[in-house]
């Protein structure tokens, strides 16, 4: 296990953050877009995508579930069944990645999915143990479908989804890019929340979630290109809301680059933005490995010299007094954690 001290040169000069490489070869196969939940004092890795491993991912995405109490030892709680003869769609969810993931009412939840099976996975599943899953929307689609790449979080006893889009190149549907907001108290009945006044532009592709200082936060994000709209968009603005109705733009252009497929989190009393990808001249995608924090959403400071490889769609956990970065589009089964070290 290797570690690296990273001492900030701006902001709070009394704070040191140390990266530790917990393992480079965890037991789970490499993937990106896997759900990352902390539940019953364990980290849970849910599903994911890997088109290069046809043996483990017969239909590109998996529906397996892994858990760990230390980031080193990972236990398979539910083996993959998707693409195998024993898959039962009435009892198990289709393999997927970059879905909505939440812990709510003492259960883990999967909210929607992706379009890679040629259709939109407009379903909602929950589980109290990660092994047995129940489809709460059996026989019906959610009213906000079809969409993918939506931002999902839990706030004030509701599950919220915001934004997202369709992807006609993967599943038939007209182009749609969303800036709408929905919430549910049970995963079955959904109500649309209508903002009053300006709010964030249509977008999605934001991993993790940020509920901070009794507000919901939208940090960056963007749109995925489609055949009719081939230019993706990326943002680096910062918005917050106490109720989903009234939104305030806190920062128009944060110092971190505009990005999508990044992750956000709340750790050590701060909001964090890390990794993802940006769009730059002469490069379709530019993968990132930078890490930023803010104690107020206004002023942002970078933790320099990140030791892990650039990536997007990682699985990020806040667990055991650390911020964890696991796997991602680098297609490695690596596990890293960031811890605070106070200087006396």
C-alpha cells in the first residue's frame, strides 16, 4: 500500500491531504459508471460497463454487486446474471451503468439506467441487502422517461432526479436534453417540481451527489453528443437550491475546467469536484485527474499532484473518514483514498 502526502499551497495552509493507493488489483473486474453507495457500514459497487471483456460482460454491462469494508477486500454479494441463461427480468435488473443510485429509507436504490441494450431502462429497483432486488415500478415506466445520464440525489426525504437526455444513436427516441426536476417519496409516484426564476441549463453526466449546508448543489455537467447535435456541451458553473424551486447561481465559471462524467461529493466539511472529462480543441475528450474542494461553493482550491491516472465515470465514496476513488474509464480495478492529516 503506497501513500503520497499532498500539501496544499493555498486556502487552509494547516490542512494536508494524503492519497493512499489501497490496491491496484481489486477482486472486481474493471469497469466504469458503476454505482457507488455507502450502506450498512460498507462500500457497495453496483453494476458497470466494460465493452472489452466479453467473458465477464456478455452484454457490455453487468448487474453484479460487490461490497467492501476496507477497500482492499471486495466480496461479491450478487454475481452477474445479465446475458446469462439464468437471468430473470422479473426478479433482477438489466445490466447498466451511469444510472441513478441512492440510499433511501434503509435501502439501496437504482433509478433508471442507460440505453445500451437498445431501449431506455425506465425502471426503479431497491434492495435491503444487495442480493435480492425488488422492482417498485413493475409494469409501468417512470413518468420522466425516456432519459439517461440524469443527476440523482436524496434531499429532505425525497429522491430527486434532475436533467439528463436521450441518446437516439443507442435507443430510438427523438433528441431531448432536459433541465427539469422530479422527486419521489417511494420510487413509484413521481411529481415534477417547477423552478421559479432562472436555474441551471439542461445537462446531466454528474456522478455522486452534493447535499451541503441544507442545499442541493449542481456542479458542472454537460450533454452527450447525438447524431443531430454532434457538439457536446460542458459547464463549470455552480448552482444551489434549498427546495428545488428557487435556485441561485453561486459561481458562473469556477476555476476547475468545464467537465462532464465527473464526480462530486461532500467530505471533510467541504464540497469536492474530481476527475471527469472536458472537450478541447483537436481532442474529442480530454480525461482529467484534478481534485478541487470548496467550503462555501464560492472559493475553490485544488489539491495538486493527483497520483492516480486520469479518468471519467469513476465510483466515488465518502467512507471511514476518507474520500475514495475506485475504477473508472481507465479500466483498472484500482482503489485510492484521500485522508486529511492535520498539521500541529
